[in-house]
């Protein structure tokens, strides 16, 4: 009598073994992206690169999960677990938009943050008024109660008169500015706040005695004082040759030396920016903790939601995008991959509603806005 053969377990095969090895590598990379938000770039400058790559790592791990499901292998569980382990990171990147609508409070106010890229969108001739007028026209039509601008640059024969005219056009009678560097005649290069509410105090926020990277302004809103931080954290400082290298990579495969040189140059600039932002955030978090008033923090952070910068600041403040936004919310629209790097954060004294990313292409950033409302009367 012939013995019946017992079917053996399906072997993976060489190809599937290679896929499994790659899967393991990207699982580790995903875990490192989660770790990167908790460790300062000053201690490990390599980890932020994994945080920067989180959206790509997420897509790759989703692909591996789908692959193993189609192959009817339980190995899909590994990628599924690592994706679920970073559920909070996913929420930072994408919102479904199921947040309940809130009625606008009489005490509520609207705020917008916008990196206006020199009011010229990189036009070499900063005197050219066309883009500048369109940006001002947009802000007039937006009618926000508080306007926070970064890279507010104007060449004008009378800068103070120009600023006053912008204030008048916006219908926001109060304004304060922190010049990035020493103020120059006939030239404005500042981080600016325009407000419907009185600004009773303002101070620039300086980095290493070199230049200002933000402004702190105390606003009197009704009977309450609110401390507003408008920030422009350290950028990568890419130059024209860096952008040319990135956009021309597909044409440079035969020039290995140039690829190596260009890649190392950009990596060094990213490393430097990661470390400088860490120092800036260290000072900023202390300033937020020391505030005697409710805090609003907005601006161009030059960092993604999966970064040490974001992690440190949202330990203290709430992200209005997570509270009342939807979609991916990417705000950078320049020559590099698009990320969300512009934010409006607030402490628990406020709740936010109607978060919007304004898809107007007059800069390399989209403006972001929301409405903020006190949750309860301020205790005396």
C-alpha cells in the first residue's frame, strides 16, 4: 500500500527571501524615523534623515504589506505592526477631516501665517511690485485679524511709510517687526506681525548673537493678553547650484564625481540646519514655558511633522491642523519635495476651528490659517 505524501510547507524561494530582507531593512528604517523625533539632532544628526523620509518609508511598508497579503503569507503582519506602532505619526501627516465643526465664538479671532518669499517669489528685481501687490491683495481679501509674515522683504524709498500703508490696506492698525539682521536704509527684511488688536510689547528672538529668527509680541485681545511667537526657524540655505543639482540629477548619472560632490554638499547643509534648529527650539520651548500668558506659535519651521522640532513644540502646544484640518496639508511648494513645514500651534487655553491651507501660488509656501477661540474665561 502506497503511503500518501504529506504536502510540505511552501518554501519562500530566493526571490521572496530577498524581498523579506528588504522588508526588514525598511521596517528598521521606519522604526528609526519614529526614534528620530525623540533624540536631538545635536546628539545624532543622522536620525533626522529617517524622520524626513517618513512618508516614503510609510508607502514602501504599505507596499510590502500588500505584497505579502497577495502572496498569502503571514509575513504582512510585520509591516502592519510597524505602521500601526506609528499611528500618531500618520495623524501628523494626514487628517481625515472628521473633526466636529465648532461655532465661532464672539471672542474668537482669525490668524494667518505666510512665508511670502521676499514678496517677489524669488524675482531678482525686488522693486518689481506685481507679486507684492497680489500678495497684499490676497491678505486684504482674507481679512484675518492677525497676520504673521516671514521673509517680508521690500526695497522702498521710505520703508516705514510702506509698512504703515500695508497696515492701513489690511485694516490692521497695529504692527511689529523683527529684522533678520541690522536694519538698512530703504530696505525691509523682517519677520512681521500685523494685528487688529493692540500690541503692547514686542521683542525679537535672536540666534547666537547673529540674526533674529522670530518675534514675540504680546497682544491685548479684549481683556486678555496673548503672547504670539512668529518664527522662521533655520532653513537649509540651498543655493542656486544646489537646486540645479537636484533638478538635474537624472542627467548626471555619468558624472559620478559631480553627483558625489553635490550630494555631500546638500547632506552637510541639511545636517547643519537640523542641529541649528535643535538649538533654536531649545530656547523657544523655554520661552514658551516662561510665558505668563496664553501662547500662540506660528510660522515657517522648516521641519516636517515627523521631526524633533515638531515633537518638542507639540509637547507644549496643540497643532491646529490635527485639531481642525484635513488632508495632507503640505505647505512647501518650491523646488524640493513638498512637505508640511508651516504651522499654527496654540496652548490648551484655545481651541481651533476652520484650519485651511490656502492654495495660492505667489510664494514657495502656501499660507495657513485658522480661527482660535478661548475655551473658558481666563482666571484672574
